[in-house]
């Protein structure tokens, strides 16, 4: 499916986004940490085929968007402000927000800070309290590596940047993450680790937007307990169990169908009812 690529200015920096489909049923779906919108192109195409207009934005520091030097631009609350700026650019009062990992946390934070701008949430693999030990074991060594192995990683990144695109957008997204300059990677990690990771439990319990929460049992960075606890904390949430971290991108039919049905309910009902865990 073809898409339109556009960009807009945000505090002196360029933010790039792609639009799939047409119409009033707007979904903004965000990528994970260090990866980019390429990871979600298959999802965007499938949801657009079901009548939604899907926007994929590269948050600052990721993909084709600008890469400012200061870590403050990469805090999750700063990313929430970027999402609201996108809605302003689109002249849209609200949208369904969603995303994977970092994208889920940014969507959740946006719903807590800007409730009137969020019609619903699709939260794939959120990173909350149960993920802290595993995330620390992964990201702290990575942060040290980009500081102390900068010359080697700079050469590796330069080589990866010259690789051609592949037929698989998810693979391209992972290559782009590895090809980020070490200074950019360090700034992003600093910003995410220093700032707030997610709204407090009390703030989550006050989010009225209907939510679809996706979790699975096979990923220590995105523990199933985080997703299940979040579904219990949000007043109007449905929990869906994925077979693996890769199901939505390798065998997407079941999960995309559930997401599309959830979206249909948001567009056709004034106040969708909470649905049971499946």
C-alpha cells in the first residue's frame, strides 16, 4: 500500500511521519526504543485496509527525524509533547494512540497528560515496574559501551548506514537502530532513563480512554505481568495475550484483527463498554 511522507517543525527540529489510508478514523502508532517506523509498516497497511487512517511518526532521535544533541529531547514526557504537536499539525482534536514498548509508554503518558487528545489506546508490550531489573541489565551496559567503545561503534554504524534496504521493513528498522551514531544512542538512553518512564499508578487509574493491552510470556524486557497489571489498572481495558514478541509482525492476522475490531468499536460507539480479558 502506498503512503505519503511529510514532516513538520517542532521546536526547531524536523519530525517525519507517514500516512496510510484516508478518512476520519485516525490512529497514531509509535515505534520502540532506537528502532523506527519501518517496524510498524505492516501493521499500518493492515489497519488502513480496514478503513483507518494510520500515521507512523519517527520520534526525535529515531529514523528520519532530527537528532538533537541534548538528552532532554528524548524524555518520554517530551515524546508525549511531540505526539500532541503531530495532532496539532494534522489539525486533529484527538486520535487513537498506540505503539510498541517505548511507543506504548509514550502513548500512555500522553493519555495521562493530555486526556482530551486521546480517543483510545493500543498498548503493545508496555515497559513498567516488572521490567526495571531486566531493562537496567540491558541498557546500562549499552550506555557504557557507547561511551567507552565510541570509535569502534562509530565505524560499525558508518558501515551499516551504507547497507541497502531489504524486502523486510522490520529488519530495516533493526539495522537502522544499530546504525545510529553512538552519541545519538547515548543521548536517547540518557533521556529515557533519566526522565519519567510511565505515569504513576494513580495517574493510570484515572485514564478513561478505552485501551487494548497486548502482552506475552517470552520477553524479559517486556514482562507479561507489566501488561496484565496495566490492564487491571486502567478503568476500561481489554487484555490480549500474544503468542510471542514476534506474532504481530510475523503472523499478524489474529492480533491485527483484534486491534481492528477494537478500533471499529471506538468509531461506532459513543462510550465502548469494557471487555473481558481474552
